């Protein structure tokens, strides 16, 4: 998932090390016009939404 797909309250998790990142503020078109490409990675792998 990249940052402009994430919504406030969602949590990303790394399946390798267990690191969790919680989305506090969502990106808007104005704030994320640069740099929102590619997946959020940890340990060399894309992070996934915590279920």
C-alpha cells in the first residue's frame, strides 16, 4: 500500500519483524503530490494492513 491509499485509523504491519504503523493523518492530494509511489516497506517486503 502506498500513502495515498491509507486511511486514518488503519494499521500497517510487517509480517517479518512485527513492526506496526498506525495512520494518524491521511494524505490529501495537496500534501502528497510528491513521493507517494510504491509500497510502504519494512525488512525488504511490502507492509500489509493489519486485520
